[in-house]
C-alpha cells in the first residue's frame, strides 16, 4: 500500500475514508448526494491509480480525486472539489475584497445598520470581523444553490455574519425569571435586587451581556409587571426607615412614595443612557424593546395599580424629557404600549396611562401600540384565548403560537433562529424573461423552488442551534432567560428549539405588483400581494406539518436591504438586457425597494387610507409586521389619539412617524425637518426618523447612520 506524503513532509498510510469524506463534503457544496457504494467506487478508483507506487504526495492525490470524479461523470462534484483544492487562488480575490471592506470601515465607517456607530473603534473591529465571518460562512457552509441564489439576489440571508456562530436571533427575554432568586453572570453571583433602582441597573447590565450572545432584537416584555415587586420592596423599606425616624405611617408613606418615584426616574434615566451610549461587545447598541401597560385590574389592589401606572408614566416622562441640559432625545429602548381596550375603558389608571402614551408618541414617536383586544390578528386571538401576550421581538418580529405540554401558550422566554427574505421582483422578472407565454404559472414554480431552498437552510440552522452548548449563551440557556433555560453549561440546547421560530421574509410587494399588473399596490387593490402571501401561508403550513418547526411569514424591515435588493434587481436587468422600469417610472426609484407589504412611500393618502390599504397584508404577515403612518401635525393630540385607537380596532401593531429634529446650536426641537433648523437656520441638527419599525438617526450634524438607499426613501416619504 502506498504511503501518502503530507504538506509538512510527514508520512501516513493511504486512507480511503479520508477521500470519501472529502468527496462527500464537495458533493454537499454543490447540492449533490453520493451514496456509500459510489463513494467506495470513487475511493477504489483513486487507489487503483496509485497502488503500485511506493508513495504519493497529497497534492498528487488531490489531482487524482478530481480526475476520477470527472471520469465517473461527477463533473459538478469535481468542480466543487477543485474549488476547495485551489483555495489559494480562489481566496486571493476574496481576501482582497475583505481588505478593501476593512479599509472602507476604517476610513469611512459603515451604514448598513443604524444602531452601529461605526466611528467607534470597538464597532470598527466588530464590523471587520463580521466581513470575515460572513465570507467564511458563504464559502464553507452554504450549498451551491444557496450561494447561487444569494449572489443573484433571489434570497437574502439576514445577519449572515453571525450564522457561523450558531447563535439565536430575536427573543422575548424572561428578565423577571432571571432576576428572581438571583443569578450568575460572567462567573459572578448576583443576588436578587432589593430595590427598584438596583433592579433597573442590573437589567441594563444583563441586557448588554445577553444581547452580545445573539443577533437581532431583544425584548424586555411586560417590564412594568416585572418591576412591581421591586417597587413594593423599595416602598416598604422606605416606609420602615421613615417610621423609625419618628414619622407617622401616613407621612412616612407620602415621603416614601417620593423616594420610590425618584428611584424610578434615576433607574430609567440610567437604563436609557446605558443603552444609547455603551455598545455591547458585538459592537452595536443593544436593540432593546420594552413593552408595558397591560394588567388585569381585578388581580391587583389599588396601591399596586397606582404603582403600575407610575412605572409606565415615569418611563414615558423620561423619554419625553430627553437627556442633558437641552433634553436631547434618544432612540433606545423602543417602547411598546400593550393596548387592551376593555382594560383602558374599565380602569382609570390604565386610561390615564394611555393618555400619557399618546402624548409621548406625539413628541417622540414612541411608544408604538400593540392591539390585544381586536377581532383581528393572532396576537389578539392568543391573548383573548390564552391570556398570553405576544410582544414584538425588536421592531416587528412576532412568535408563532406554541403551547407547552400542559396546553399553556408560552410567549415570554422564546426566540427566533433567523430570517431569510425573498427578492420577489427578481423572481417575477426572471419568470417573465424565461417564460414569456406562461410566466404567471412559472412564477409560482420558481417561488416554490426558492421556498424549498430557504426551508432546507432553516432545517440546517435548527440542527446547528440544537447542538450548541448552553455555555454559548448562559443567561438564556442556564440562567432562565429562555423558557426551560436552566440547563447545565455543558448540555446542548437540544429540544429547546421546539419553540423557536424561523422567518420567511418578503419585501417589495408594491414593486412586485407593478411588475405583475402595471399598477401600484394602492391602485391595484392588493390582489397580487394577498395571493402571494396566501400562497406562502399554504406552503409554510405544509412545511410546518412535515418538519415540526415553527415557520412564519415575515414582513421584512428592510433597512439596508431596501437598497441591496434594488441594486441586485438593477444589475440583474442589466445582465439580462432588459429595462429596469423602476429607474424611469414615477413613484419608484432604482435606489430602494419598498418595505415588506407597505404601500409606496410617495402615495398621497391619509393615515386612515394607509391603514385601510395595508390591513389585509398586515394580517397575512403574522410572523413580522408593523403598520405606521406619517403625521404632518403631531401636535394635534386628538387626531393622534383617534389614529391610534383606529389602529387598535384593526388589530394592528401601530406606530406613528415624523422626523424629530434637535438643533445643537439653538437647542430648539422641530418636527418634519431633515437638514436645516427652522428656528436659527443651523445645519447642526440631530434628526431621528423611523428607519422601518424602529427609530434611528437620519442626520447627525450632516452625517447619517443610514445607507443612501434608505435616505433616498426618507426624502421621498409622503404617507410613511
């Protein structure tokens, strides 16, 4: 038997199993499967070509494997094997691109994501690392079909830079469970907080650590109810202190109440400052959402309800007040008011808190509002049937219904494993080019093909997450941040994946409608978009039944993707020699695609009309959606309140939008201003705009954290 001379000149015996393993990996990279018998045949053929030699080098052996694969008619596998074999040449261009990307980050920064401040050294390091991990994942972990569709643009795998790490995506983190009884973080034991101030400070620390172990949104759901026990602890301790000092009980309660209010003020101020100034170790600012405002009046006494009201009120006041001597506004955390119409009507504390929320939205855009008591939508249905609240994860992702073995609907303590979005205009245009006579029928076949690719990708993702060690995200998997997440660090995540969702994303339904009918979505009436979404519903129901996983339709919040997909479509049209109609058609742009199911941002329609146009598609995208309208006069509180209540009746996750500007020279605040202060004429502005579902800085002293495509869309906004 010949000896094999390795690259380091060490010698080993010829090993057929190594050849079979290498061929199997090459087959995977081009979406082929070679059974055991044929793997043996390939290895035997290679051996027959070297068996009379005393030794053979690894380099020679590789060439023989490639030749044998070609000889046995496995041409695609041979090409895949050769691509890996000749990695030095193949990767030279890749690393040159990585060097260019790194240079761009160092000199110019990066505007892919508005919650990355790429002027910071830590963020630059994270971004450069992300380019490398993204390149590695694309080269070694994606199948040939996945790479082909990604390169052309048919599909887009979100957060590709993080896929190699096997971490989770958005989550509803169970912060109450983590705090209760104490926990361990970074090998340090934390005792349960004894005051609401310490609770809020610890929550900020936990958020920064936990968000660094995942990607996507991080929601502290129903935080007011989590904080209530710590408020009562603070109040009790303060009352006892003042009574020991000689005050009577009534006076002690009065003074203690002021102390607790001050703790809440300081705690929320500290949390806001931390989340807006301290990047987590991933390099970005923790994309954190807080939901609040729902409680059952029958389950709480008057004192407890008054404190639940006060927790929400102070959170809102802190947001309105901003920070610093001039009250400069911030963007994190995202605030979401949980709206139960029956509660608001029956409970005076709830009614007054809703008024505070509307006042805050009129000044700061947040909070957004989640309907719990509508006749429409799965969130309302789950709440009314099971009493469980499905808070949004990040800006718009929602969990599918999942019940434990007792039949209880579980929402808090669950997560998502990722999102893959379709570029519907490319898929439709490809069908029209390749099948001009029957493109409508072929479109559905092509769409199904892409859905199967996404399905296969998610099945791999579930398997990867399933085999992750719990030590990879200890707060989630060992300290109770996720449901049943009290495992040993050496355990694998295992069956916890059974409650995790995976998102099939859609964008540009407006552009797709135009390609299909020659009409914009608002004129066509939504028949095309609804038919696509219903088709997706049917396919995902089929996949869920067969695979046992929680797949969901996701109205993609395309921040950088709005420009990426538009650019991919433009290059596709150029390559195919067809016109890009979006470059010359009024209302459209070659710079960006429209977000998910939303109508075109240029439509001159009222907020109520926009709600009506987006109603059906909103409820067909139950794995991820938000409805928002642009306000020209947010100072009109009556109109703002009416619009929000109407959104709640329609079962929406409702937001308002305007451009909120703060002038660094005169200190004045303005609305719907982007570049010039109307009070003093200065361009030294900080402008907060709604990116897609969340807020970000569209202008900071003439610079933006948003990409050019998103900025072009913001400039064109009329109804969004």
